[in-house]
């Protein structure tokens, strides 16, 4: 009897493990550290929890300092200041959103959509997001037993990824993410019987809210006063009509302190600086953004330029280290002056203590690894671990905060690595020979095998020949250049020497698709067995590389089959149904039936 | 009495374990090998409309179950309803589960237009989870112009960035089988009006679609965008990578 019970339990357990559910049964106040209360007034809705559970606190305090409600300040003045800033922030975000989704949108539609956005934010959170309680720690609003995150109340049970990725805790992304659903219903509403016309703005706004709040199929819910959730529709309409937020705003500002477009489009240094009028003559030691795109420092009558705005501090450090402002003036017209385009790798090395891309660093204290410098927390790197720098980025003029992109396991992300004063207490450069765990780049003397046909290049990168796939050559030196951190190797083999393009480190590492490092074989008493290699079987388009031995486990990446240009992968170990394999530096599981051993 | 009860429990337990093993077997069998049709598609880029035998035993039930569930979008069924969205989201999860089961079945059968029809129908549901499963079901079937249209309209132009990688992978099949022009048009059009999150995913997945014929189109697309946007940087990087790798 007991055994039978056990078998039933085992059976049930088995079913549970493999049940598919994207609903995350997060407990109330999940990851809500230092919970504090509030009141149902603008900016202070209950409750608040620590924001650094999901995103980097310095990033929040740098970009959104004006959007934080400070409890320590005199309440009514603080509310007015806060509301004026958040008004501008919501307005800019709503306008940016609808202009992106509907180029050429009419002024009327833009105004009405923005009005509806103000009302949603009121209904959901009383325009509450960031708040600093008397403790002095910046937190953010968590309603509905902690499940609703921030100004638009992104629910962690249904939008788990949006919460863990840090979108919900970033006030701009919180709104953009939520407006996607609202806009989807907004577009559909005019064709519904309860709205009928594109310009029936009130009904359109209400219908879109019903769908936003209750799901796409509930778009006409607001017309049914007996619906279980009619009170939500009434609440929204009440706020939409009364516009209570206006009572707290003396001056309706058009521009927020942070550049919404900059945040939305992926940057993290987006605090607005006073707009300089477009100059007729250019000022020495000033930064300009050329009409054609690059960011430049004007000095000695010419523009010294780098492609990416993210590298502006490199220009300052190299050409004018005493500059105290990194304001950029955007130029609307082409310039006649000389423009010199530099390689970031040549210029950025002027930043004190910044290690170059490709260097190996040792972690000096436990440091968080984040998807972006201020974004989603991936893992924590441990003191003593060694990594290769895949990229760097800097911020804060004068102190040069630096972040290195590294790969840890299957995760790639950024670690903070200190300022120009204390960088050595965060990471230190290590020599190539002392650490050689999972090398990403080949060094002098290493042997590499080409995985694809490659052009042989001269010093000016002119083509001088061809190196076929599966050739083994010796590396003489390496060089990393350009925006993609492209890796070039000087190589030699049986009497010839040349340069080959090995791949890029950005936006993703392609070196491992083109080159394989050939391990130096040192004779040992118990030699390791020859590694096995495999490919997906012919006939398979693609498969998912899984994080564990089941098709229900999360996907690490797609693996292409032969027709789509399959990769050869290393088979680490083979089980009864699944094999652990390594592809492009990532480890995961493929089913044996899909693998053809080479 | 106690002996009988024990025997009965054993019997049901073994039946349950047998069924579980059966369902595991479905995962492990060779999937439907659609590249057998590759030469057919190369010469005739139309849809495979060949009627195939359709095993009605499991999938008919599943299909009926899914259809019944779909009706719940227009009424309130027996799903949790503690907050305004809970009902429809829980319903979506249930449909997603069923669609994944149908995908398992489809993987072990010959291609069948019925599966594509179901996939298209459920790609229209405005729930990213349902769309994910519908797209997975679609990936078991040969390509078709209807399926292509559905991927573009109901995934690329939808607002869930988590689906873009799946859609781009699926579109690679269409690219390989000669539908490049339509893909270029669909991707450039989607890129113009997508949200920043979607744009970034589109740009990341674009490299397999860049070739000598499309390079200029995508270069033009990059020029008309915000230079400093992350998605546009990724797009420029992919274009330069193509130039560097060009043989």
C-alpha cells in the first residue's frame, strides 16, 4: 500500500515538473525589500520597495533624480515639483510612443492619446513611481499586494519577464511597455460597436482602457454597468473627466529632465542639458553631434570624432581632459571644417586605468553582472574570477565610471569596475599566461583552426589570397578595431604570413563561429579522450539548445541545421536521450536523435 | 478488501506511468522531416496543399478542446477571476498548453494543412503566450504564403518582443526557400513602426537576411533612423559584419 502510494506520488511529481505554465505564482510582496507605506495621493501611493532589486540604483538616481518623490521635503511644494516633472515625463513618453507607432499621427489623436495616458497612470498608481522615504533610500511603488509594479502597475504574475528584466522598474520602460497593450486596443476600438468612430475620443479611450484592464476581448466592457469589473471602468472615466492632476501643476512643462527618446532607444546617460543655440562658429573644446551622426570634439579648427555617443568621454580624455562639461550640441547642417574619424580603441585608451578590449581581468570583490550597465541583474561575479573584456563603456565626466562587458557561463553582461581613482580595487589586469580558463581570444604562439573559408589580407586589409576552412595556422599577434570590436589575427603558416578577420565581439561574439582555438597537447600519463563533434542531422531546420534535459526547459539559443548553415559543436557528454554540447561558447542540451556525430 | 484496493492502485499507477512514458516518447521520436520537401519547394514556391492523412484520435479531441476554450474569450468560464485580467490570461495559458501538445503530435506526423490553419487561427489571439505556442505549431509544417502573412501580421507587427526571435528563425526557412523579396519588405516595414524593444530584436536577428541583393535596402533603412538608437547601432554592425565576411 505504501509502495503504491509512493508510485502515485512519483507519478504526480513527474507531471508537475513537466507542466507548462508561464503564470508565475509569485508570492505577495515578492522581492519587496524594506517595504514602506504611503497614502492615496499623487506620488505617494502605497507601498514602496527597493528598486535596486531589479535595476541599478545609481542609474536611476542619475537619470531620474527629478522624478523621485522626496519624503523629506515639505509635502505640498514637493508634490508640485514632482507633478510638474512627471507630467512632462508622461507627456513626452506618450507622444514619443504614438509618433513611433503611427508616423504622421494627427495632433488631435496625439493629444487624446496623451490625455488617456495621464488618466491610466492616475487610475493605476496616482502617478507614483520612484520615492525616497525618510531613510534616504530610493524605492519604487508596488501596489496590489506587491504584484503591481510602478506607475502603470505591471503585474509580476503575468509579466514576469518585464519585471525581472528591469523594464517595470524603469519609469519610462514601464510606461512604454504598458502603452503597447493600450495602443493595441486603441487601434482596434474604432471598429467596435461601442465606439464606431476614430474621433469618438471619449468612447475610444474608455474602450481601450477596458481592454487594457480586462483583456482584449473585454473592449466594450465599459458599456455594461453590471460587469464584475465595471467599477474599474467608472474609476478610469472619472479620472479621465476630472483631470485631477492639473490641480497640482502650476506650470505645464513640455520637456522632462530626462531625454525620453534617449532612454527608450537604449542609452543610459540621458539627463537633459540646457540646449545650446546652434552656433555659427564652433567653440573650442566643445562636443558636437554631427548631422551625419558621429559625436565630435572641436579643437584646433577640426572635428575629432568617434562614431558612438557612448564614447564621448574618450574624446574628452584624449583631446581635452580639463573639460568640465560633456554637453553635446546637435548640428542641423553639414560642416565645412575638417572631420577626423578615429577608432575608439585608439582614443579610449587615454582614460586612466581603462583596460583594453581583449584584456584579461581578475575580479577584486564580488560585483553584479547586469544585462546592460544599469539593467537586469544576471548574476554576481566572485572575487578572484578571471574574465576577458569584450567591451567597455564609461560615464560621468571627471571620474570616468567604467563598465566592462564580460562573459560568465552562458551570460554576457556588464560589471561596474570603478572610477579613475579606485579602479584597481575593483578589477586588475592579469597576464595571459597566469590564467587561461575558457580563452575567447588566441594569443601569440597559439594555433587556431579556421571553421569557414577566409580572406587573407595585407596590412591595409586588401585581399591577397584565400585560406580554406579547416586550416590550422599560428597566431603572431592580434588587433581589435572598430565599433564591433572586430578581431584580426596576424598569422603564419608554412612560409606565408597574412592577416585574417576572425570575427566580432559585438553586438554578439562571432569569433567562435569562424575560429577555433587548437589546444596545445601536452603529453600526460592519462591523456584526455579526443573530443567528439557533431552537427544537427540533415533534414532538421533548427532546434533549441536547452538549459536542461527536457523540451520544457528554457532555450539558450537556436541551433541551425544544415540547410540554414549549421554549426559544428563539441559534444561534452552523452546521456541516454540528451547530450551536453558546446556551441559558440554556450553550453546546453540537444536531443541525441537530432545529432549526427562527425 | 485491502489487497483488492492495493491491486487497483497499482493498476492505475502503472497506467498513469505508461501514459507518461508514452508522452515522453513523443518528444524523443524523429520529428516530421520537412526538408524532404525541399526540392519541391525550390522548384515550386507555392504552398504544399497535399492533403495528408490526419490522425483524428488525439488531435481531433485536442482541437475540439482548444476550440471550446477559445469560446471562453466571449464569456466567463471556469477560470480564476480574482482580478480583471486573470480569467483571460489563465485561459490563454490553458490554450497554450493544448497547442504545445498539438505541436508534439504534429512533429510525429506527416505535414497537414490543418495544423497550419490552427496555428494561424491562434496567432491572431492577442496573448503572447498563445502566439508562442501557435508559432511553435506552425514551425512543424511546411512553409506557405498564408503562414508567412500570418507571421508578419500577427507576430512581427504585434507588440511582444519575446516572440521576435522565434519569428525571425521561422522566417529564415522562407528566406532559404526563395521568399526574400517579401521578407525584406516585411522586415523594413515592421522596423519603421516598431517599438524600441521590438526594433532591437529585429536588428539582432537581421544578419541571416543580409546578402548582396538586400544589403542596399537594409542600409537605406539604417540611414533613415536615429543614429544613436541601440537598434540602429546593431543594424549598422550587422551590415558592416556582412561587408567584412563577404567573400
